[in-house]
C-alpha cells in the first residue's frame, strides 16, 4: 500500500504530488486537473478511490494551483509549454521512482488539452491517454458555449442577460475578456450544463471544505491559484485547436458527459470520429462536464479496465 503526499521539486518549483495505491507495483495513472488552476485533489480522492485497486494513482496539483500555489511573478515565463515541461519532469521522476516504463495519462478539461499536447511530444512515455471533458478547438468551443447560453436566456425570456451576451466577443481578446468569460461560464453552470442536474458547484465546494487534506490556507490558495492561472493561460489557450490532428502514437479514450455545454461534448465526439488512432469512446448519460464525479462508479470501472489488473 502506498499513501504519500509530498512536495516535489519539478523544473525548479515545489509542486504538490499525491501518490496512492492499495497494492505495490501497480501501473501509474497520472491525473491532470482542469482549470487552468482548478486543483482537484479532494474530489479525486473522494470519488475515484476505486482506481487505487488497479493503479498507483498520482494527483499532481499544477504549479501555481491549490497546494502548489505561489504568486506568478511579472517576469516569469508562464505558458502552456512550461506546463508540458512540468508534466514531463513529473513523469520522469515517477517512472524512475516506481520502476515503470510508461504511465497512463488522464486529463480533464484544461488537463485534457495538456494531455493531448503531452502525448504529441512524448508518446513513448504513455500507455494510453484518457480524455474527459476533452478540449478540441477553443474558438469553436467558445462559440458553442455562448450559443447555448444565448439560446437559454431567450428561452427563459431573460432580456438583460440576452442583451449582455450579444455584446460578448467569444474570441476573448477584448479588454474586458475575463469578466465576459466568467459571465458566460456562470450561465453554463446556472443552466445546469456544467454539473449535471445542478445550478451550482455547492457539492464540490463542500467536498473541499470537509476534506482533511485541505486546510483554510489551501482553500484560499485554491481560489487565488485559479484566478491567476486563468489570467495567465487563457489568451494562449484560446489558440489551441487539435482539429487537424487525426493520428496519435498513443491509444485514445474519450469519456464524455452527454450534457456537457461547458466544454462541448458534441464537439469532442465529432473530433473523436475523425481520429484514426486506436480509440474508445464512452458516453455518460447522467453527466455534464464532470462524469468522473457525477457517475464515478461507471467512470472508475471503465478506467480500471484499461489497467489490465484484475
């Protein structure tokens, strides 16, 4: 049995890493959380514990986020490639420490973008890639997200919301892009297409507050880390588009909530259909953006089956 929570130095920065399994010598599964900056340690440990019977589960809180929080400096080169380099540093340390040749990589939302970019650069280090709430084309995804909330605001005759939405540039390149982005995202939540059947994140917030692994400082730092990471990464993130990449050197698994309008699951399925790599796709019929927690039992069973461990 392994249960370690440690600060590792990865590319010169202390970053929090949790490693857990119920048996020795299980394959490594690395969880890449969403956001940017949306650390998820208590949620993975609460809802996805069953994975520890089949994997050595690694939850990494990304630099500047959650228990890895520190304030980004004005002269610090914060970009997506830096995050890929951090994943590489993390994976290399894990493979050496646990005598593995490859990892399984599970990316959610922002983490799914990092995951696809990582397997493009380092396919030899990954058994399989599992994408959840998969990012495909940020510009197209933003249009679809905006189109959904605009349609709902009109359906509900919310004229003030409709008027505000009609002023928003979904490239998020305008001066007030952050407020516009947060406004649209809050509406997706309000219209119950982020958390399935819920118009808020209250359950997940409660999970964080009640977690023995997250103290008051961690909760505050999570909020700080989320905001600074969105500010730092979002302009570059909006340029991400995998649409023209239809082959990878790693098997692909997509796991999507049927009702996800936060990161369009319909767009993920369209992209999946174009991929020529060995692949699998799973719909979660009672989920939106978080099938790993909304339908945890099903999610855990499917991911566990990939390990080959009975």
